[in-house]
């Protein structure tokens, strides 16, 4: 099974960048918020990962897997409708950006 050598489209790159920026923003804003004395993490999964020192590694792994699966799937299927899978990294990024803005609003 050969992958096509089609370079990523602008939409594909935008989806990946949105995901990475969302995760980075979430990590940065959460770290700053947690340094404040009166704020605490309410997401139990994130809290558990933080306590075990696995939060950053888990998100990095999920980013790599998401990009790899999306990138590979688009090139294996070679059908224009396969690009609909880009919704997933884009939505992940938008949700994490929303969390970033929520965290920033708690800091203000």
C-alpha cells in the first residue's frame, strides 16, 4: 500500500496548527492558572495525569497520533471526501482553544 505524495493542503495545515496551538495554549494557560493560589484543576482526568507527571507526554502522544492517522488516512484513501477527517484535529484544536480562553478568563 503506497501513500500518495500529495503535499498537505492549506486546510490540512490549518487543522494541524489549530490542534497544536490549542493544546499548547491549554498547557500554558493551565500552568499559569494553577500557579495562582485560589485556582485548582477540576478536570479529574487532567488532574490524574498531572499528578502522575504524564499530562504533557499524553497530549504530545495524542497530537502525534492524530496528525499521523489523519495525514495517512487522507493519502491512503485518495478520495476528496476523505479530507472530512480533518474535522477531528480541527475540533480538538477548537475545544482546546476554548479551554485556553476559559483559563485566561479565570486569570483576569
